[in-house]
């Protein structure tokens, strides 16, 4: 399952109801909910062989009936003894009287118990298979949580991961219960002409009363979280894929009428992913059909239901007029991610939700590699790597440093929905990448193939994954210590000093690693960290890395295993500069003993043969200057920022003028560290001061490099003129042009603002249009800003996804009056608080991606507002509410006055009667840290 879109969130149409929330008086403390622990895992008492489901969908979604027939048997691996049958259920599900049967016989009322969590049958056969039948009635149209069966735009659809299937029917709703499913759906043919489920359609026909039916069979065992049902008025884009064995697979993308032309890129991405998985992992698609449903109302990014994925429309629909380069790239990545789950998640799944990274971390790693290396890769590999690392640092590093810190395999949870996190996904992928680095690409592939073959049709653990890697590489490294990455939270810190011996021509790297304390883990053991290392000689040429016991090479991976150890590099010329942690070989923080040497960093920025480290050098240089400015003002509030040195300016000038380097990499190098990442580098963060310091660096660079910036804008504008192309060269030219435009706009000159307004009005593609609109949205009050926002809305108000971008850009505008603007947006007709994308854009965009707006005076106003919105959201969609309240998790990062108000809001939310487990857990852990 793909995580939700970044910085995007919503609530029921705030244009149609009162927009301002009322602050409720906090009641007495609420009792803490149950904690689930990994150490308490026990195998399921009963297994399911086959599942036969029948959905009788009503016209309005208020009285849908679901009948189930489960063939079950006692699990021989479970503890012995007499055990009642416990099936998960939900409080909003009604058992139809007389429908509960055991082996065809209706059960009397005293033979079972139904409560808000499920169904318990006191006695069932333990020596043979038995059949449990039941019929329940549910109301999908009233399901605002968007879990289980719900309605979106008049169509039925499902979301069952992690525990949504229990909202549909009584079932042992856990991933280690895998069964073969047959699904029959009946509905009004005119209202719901398209009926879909997992597997292959084996039967269909008309029924009396204008109804019709379909029957689907999925021949492979699957977990309940992978189940899907769809019904509605839909049209499809059809294609086919011929697998490596010559089998033809039907491909369909189902959308609302009118959206088919926007699906062509998604279809091409799907076919590329299918080919890549065959080539790289030997995984051939196993069914006759692969389908995707596109909906606007979806909590996450997408869901990998067997053969019937459900996608947030943001990750399928695209055209040059309505989607940006970033949108196209995200679509390719998420399409690949969900397809790759067919094996890494579906055919082989996780034994319990504690093992979630087994499928998500591995699949994120696979989609990252496909994007960088696969057919039709849309950016240079290094640019994709930079994007992935930026996401890791901006979302996962803060999580590792906060109250919600957890290992990639957590030890406990209150609400599993809270653990679809950057740690499980992004850090999990980084851990998989490290295992490939240590084993080598061929060794890693051998291990992956053994894993898929050994565990096909099973629910397994992270230990099973690692054992397959080890068994496939008997001569490989000892991976025992490496498993600490699965059990220890926190971001390791590598502090590296150097010592040069001119007589011996050796360079010694003295490495010290520390793993910080995290909640529940005060002390840590040293990790096994792969440290990819290179050397750049004084002439800017690479110097081979020669370490005893390893063949010399331009890049050598050093295994750091101890708290302190040294590595001696031989044959090193004087003046050589080490290039460390190449390609970000481990998810760690790198600290240079003695601080940053700006001349040395600028040298790497210009000469490093590892392109990732060229970008890293630029980030280090920019960060060092910004932090110096912040420190000077913290020491003396009247201090004036020192002018940038010529060395710093020249380093960025060389990047702009370096036409031999790919423009997309040059664009990345020119982007200064974002404010959130800067805040993580200081003990107490002042968001407004950080913004001022970063803005000062940007304006000084813009002033000094103005002629170069204007030349690059002109050259790349010419290069991207004409028909829109999504190829890497065109994307790179647009990216570099728009980064330079942002620098020039920092000077606030009318000519630049007029040019941006003209692009908003006449731009030929949405990439350039939204870049220009973003520049104006972040500008001080000016006529160009208001005209651009108004005219853009008038032109695109009927396009849902474009409006999501319009909302987000305004919510993220770094202006002190941002809260006023956000409150107005939540009353706007374009905003709907029941739609997650809207909430992520406005509420998330403001609270999580706009530090200036969220933390601006009067102190606390934004915090109180967010708490009000969280409490409102929690009543209808706890998952979305929990994501929004996460903006408070780093409350201890700020000064006393901000801490006091944030803490008060966390306490108010936590003490609210009827609060969901989702929100309670985050508030409780945040306050306890």
C-alpha cells in the first residue's frame, strides 16, 4: 500500500456547513486503550480454506447485505485445547437474524455472542473441517472512515488494509490467515453496470428486477486485507501485456466517464513495471487480468488488492495541461509499487502487522530501483536517489528523533494504522538497500528469488527474509549484527575524523558511531553500517581506495561494526579529500570531526565523481551557512547576517555554468536545505529565524548570480518550448529553469512577477504554471499574486486534482497571515472536509509544510485551530485525523511558549471523550516523551 500524498488533507464540504470549529472543554482523562505487543504473537486458532462471499448491493448504500460461507479447520500449529471461534467484526455491522449457521444448522442465540468487536462461537468442531455461514447488513454510504466497503462519487469500493475487512463481514481478519476467495456481486444494472472483484471473472448474467450479477474466482490464497469489491458507473482504458512465457494479460484502468485520456501514462507505467519485475526478479504475472480502479476519496495513495488495485486519483490521472512532471513521476512510482506487491506482499505476505516492513520496505526499495534503472526511467538515477534521500531525511529522520520513534519492525502498537510510517516504508527500504550493498546485486537477487520460491503462499517474518538472503549467499558476510536495524530505533550518527601520514602516504579514517536513545530503548548496540568511501585527489581526479583485505577501487564499502574503529587507506596523495557515505550508503547522520571545512566541501561540490555527494556537498555548504546565521542571531538578536563569502558564491556559480552536468542534477544542487530539515539540526528551533536565515542566503545568491540565473532561465525556456515532453532531458530543463526563477523572484522585482503571471495565464504545461503560481503565492501582497490565484481558479475550478494543487499552494505559502488564508480556504467551495486529498492539501500543507505560517504570532493560534480540526476530523475519519495531529509530535523541539501551547492542545485532544485509538496513541506518546 502506498502512503498518503504528502501535505494534503480535508473534511465535509466546509462551504456547506459552519467552517470554524468550537473549542470543546476537555473532560477528565480517558482510559488508555489496549496495547498489542509483538512478543505476544500466537498462531491463529483456526484457519480458513475457502471463502465464498455474496454482496447484494442496494441502490443507495444504506442496506447492503453481505453473506459469507467460510470452510474452516483447527490450526495444527496453534496451542492445543478447546478454543472458541472468534471472528472479527465491527459495531456498525448487523447480523441478520437466523443467518448464523454451523455446518448448515442455525445456531441458537445462546451459542454465540456478538459485540462491537466481533462474533464468538463457543463451540466448533476441532477434529474436522466445518462451515460457518452468516449474513450481515452494512451501510457503505455512511462509512466516512473510508475503511471496509464505502461509497465514493456514487460508486462502491473497498479499502481493507489493515483491518477494514472486519467492517464487511465476520472473519479472522489477520494477515496470517490466507484463503481462496470466490465472490459474487449483485446490483442494479443501470446504477452499477460495472461489477469487479479479485481474480478472474468466471460467470455473469442478468437477474430479475433489473439487477445483474458477476462471479469472480481468485485461485491463489490471499489475506483478507487484499480483498476488493467495486461497483459503479465506470469506463475503462484497455490494453494487454504479453508475459515472458507468452501469456496474454488483460489490463484495465477504470475511471469516471471523461477521464480515460488521462490514463495513458499510468498504463504505460504498469507495462514497464511488469517487464522490469520479469527482468530483475523473474516474477511473471500470475492471473489473466490486472485492473485498477481510480477514486477521489481514498485515505492512502493506493492499495495492492490482488488483481484489482484501488488508486487515489492523484496517482493515475495525468495530462500535460493538468499534471506536473512530479505528478507524472509519482504516478510511475506508485503504479510500480502496487504492481510489485503482487509478489512482495500478496503471494508472500507478512505473518503479523509487526512485520509490515517486510512487504512495504522491500516494495519501496523495488519501486525506487525501477524508477532509476528500469525501462522508461524518467530521471537520471542520481536524481531519483536524491529525491528518495530527501524524503527520508524530511519525514523519517524527525520521526526517529521524536516520540513516535520505532524500529522498522515495531514491538508494540495501539492502532496499526499509525504504523504506516516513513520508518516502516522509507527506512525499511534503506535497510533493504544496505543488504544489497553488502551482498552485491547478484547475491541479493539470488536471495530474493529464494525468498519468493521458498515462501510462496505463506505469511512470514523479517527473519525469514534475512534467512533466505543468507542461505543464498553461503560465502557472504555475517548478517547477524545487521539484524539490529530491524530492532533498534533511532538514526545512527557517524563522526569521522581523518589523519594523514605524509611519509607513509596513508589516510586514516577514525570512525565513531552512536545510536541515540529513543522511547523504550535508552541504550543501543553498535550497528553494522556500510560506509561507501571514495577519494578525490588534489587535481580533482579519483584516487583508488586501497584498504587491506579488499581490492582497490574508486569506491569501497567499509563495514563499520564497532563503536570506534579506524580504517587505513594506502597510497593516498597529499591533499586528497575523502568522499564519504557515497550514494547515501546507509541512513545515518554524518558529522565531520572539527566541523565543516567549507573550502573542502566546495571542492567536492565541483569535483566529486559521485554525483550524489556533489549534491550532498551543496547541502552541507548551504546548511553550514544557514546555521551560522541562526547561531549569530541567537547569540545577539540585533546581529546582522555576514555577507556570503566568495568561495560559497563561486561554488554555486560553477554549478550553474556547468553545462556538462545533467540539468536535473544542477537543479537539485541549487536548492538549499529546506527549513524543516534545518530545524532538525538545532536543539531548539525558531522557525521564523530559520526562514529568515535561509531567505537571506537565497537572496544573496540571487543578487550575486543574477546574470547567470537569467541566462539559464532563457536557455532552458527555449529548450522546453513547444510540445510537452516527459523525457529526462525535458524534465531537467524545466526543473533547472524553475529553480532559477525562484531565485530571481526572491529579489521581488516587478519584471519577474509579471513573467510569472504571464506563465500562469499562457503556460503550455502545468509544471511551469504551478511553479510560477507557487512563486506568486509566496510573494508579498502584490497585484500579480491576487490576479494569478483568481484567474487560475476560474480556469480550473472544475478539475478536482488541479484544485487540490491550488489549495495546497496557498496553504503552504510562507506568509504570516497563512492561518487567515487557510481558514478562508476551508470555507471555499473547492474544499471538502470529507475528502482526504483536500485535508492533506490544506490542513496538512499548513501544519506540516508551512513552518512560517504555523508558528507565526500570535503564538498558539495555529495550534488551537489545528486541535479543533483534528477533533472534528476524528469523528468521521480517525486515520486522517491521526495524520494531522502528528504535526504536534515534535512539540519539544521549540521554545517554552510554543511548547506550552502545543502541549495544552495535545492534552485537550487526548482527554476528549470518544477519541479514536488512532489519535489517542499519537497524543499519548507525544506527551510521554
